[in-house]
C-alpha cells in the first residue's frame, strides 16, 4: 500500500469518525432535552405532591374533629336532634371518603415522582456516557491527524464503543416501553376499575347498604392485587433492597421470588466476605445475573440453575450454570438483529466495567457463564 492510498484511507476514516462524533453529539443533545423535560415534569409532580400532602394533613385534622363531633352527638343523643346526628354522621363520612381519595392520589403522585426520579437519573447517566464518548472520539481524531499507528485497530475499538452507546440507548427505550406497557395493562387498568367500583359503592350506600360490605371486601382485594403489581414493577425497575442492603440480599430475594413465581429452582452460593460495592457495580451485576436467569427460563428449558459469587478485594467472580438444552454459541453471536439470548446486553455491561465474560455451551449440554469484574481499591 503506497502513502497516497494510506493518506486517503486516513482522511476517509477521519471524515467517518467526525460524522459519528456529530451523531453522538446529537444523541447527547436529545438526551439533554429529554432530561430537561423529565426534570420539569418531576418538579411539577413534586409541587403537586407537596400540595396534596398539605391538603391531606388539613383534612386529617378536620376528619378527626368530625369523628369526635359524631362521637359526642351519638353519646349524648338526648341533647341533639335526629337532624344534628345525621349532619354529624354525613360530615364525618364525607370527610373520610375525601381523605381516602386524597391519600390514594398522594400514593399515585409518590409513585410518579419515584419513577421520574429513576428516569432522570438514567438519562443523566446516559448523557454523561455520551459526553465522555464524544471526548474519547476527539482524542482518537487527534491521534489520527498526527498519524496514529495501528489505525484499523483503533477504528474497530471506536466502532465497538459507538455501537455500545447505541445499544444502551436502545435498551433504555425498550425498558421504557416495557414499563409503560406494564403500567398500562396492570395498575392503570386496576385504578380505573377501582374508581368505578368505589363510585358504585357510594351509590349502593343509598340503595342497598347490606351489599356495601361485600363490595368493599372485593374492592380491598383489588387494591391488594394492584399494590402487588406496582411493587413488582418497582422491583423490576430497581429493587429497594439493592440500595438498602446491597447486592447479595437483593439477589437472594430475586431468586426466592423467581422460584415462587416460575418454579425454577436456583441455588445461590456466596463465597468471601459480604460487603457493599460501588453502586454502578452492584446495579450492573444484578442486571447481568437477572438477564442470565431470564434467559434460562425463556430458552434453556432447564429445571434448575446455580449461581456462584465470590467477592475478593480486587474483583468479583460470578458463575452461572444450568442443566438446560444449551445452544450453538457461534450462530447466536453471528446474528445481525442484535438479539442473542440477551448475551449482547450482558457482555456490554461487563465491558463497561472493564470485565471479562466467557460463555461455554453446546446443544444438549447446558450453559455455563463465567464473569470477572475488577474492583477499584477502596
């Protein structure tokens, strides 16, 4: 290859990288705009929640006074007319109903606030990564303009990093769609049904009070089911126990719930001294293991799985295996649609932590995944 051809290749490469840099910048700007919009919505929800909470506090005081008034007229009914007793009862009842509605509204606003806070954190994380990627691309361009050696290798690394950024954006969009779909099909539908049943109960009080107890029991059951759905969505988004207690307790709870729900027996073995890791490491490891278990359930036709974890001072080692049917690894890795039993997203998360992941599988022989994540010395 002569110098003119090499120079042409370098120039074309620089143009392509500059174009990619502009695209990444556009992604960063779009993410920034979305983060600003979510931030404004979050501020509005917080203000509305604060107003509702203040209203709940006032209503609780009024409702307590109404109950005391009702108790007084009921206890000394000789001093009060029937009209006074009925008025006291109606006021206490109406305030109680209004307080229940406001408390439900408060819970909905709290859930919206929490969801928006999670979305905003994710958008800001994506923005930080995009800005970091833009800086890295700029460094690569500077090296190329100075005549960087091993050009093809650097371009491959850049393309892989760029594709990783796109995959992160795509995964986040898919996650948003999944959560929106679960909320729409679950809690949103249940809450609409609850509102109608509550209205029916109010009407039933006048027409057939005897049936109100059964209706309220049904309503209570529906609320419990809706609450269970909401807690599941929240756990899928980010398990609270992961923030409160750490990775190992979060995994134990996840495996227990998974076994109860799907019947997949998961043996979890932990070595070493249990301790808290950096938040990004704990989240990434939890999502990697979660994705692996979901893959086993969806594709492996396995009856049991085993997860081993060891935390050493300088690294975390994870081993995930199952007794399923296995698969042809090369054919899955060569797929062009970006889907490979979740292996792509798992590998990307591992690479973001500068770790290593090895998959050992074959048709009919089960699957074994080994992961090593380095830890920064604290």
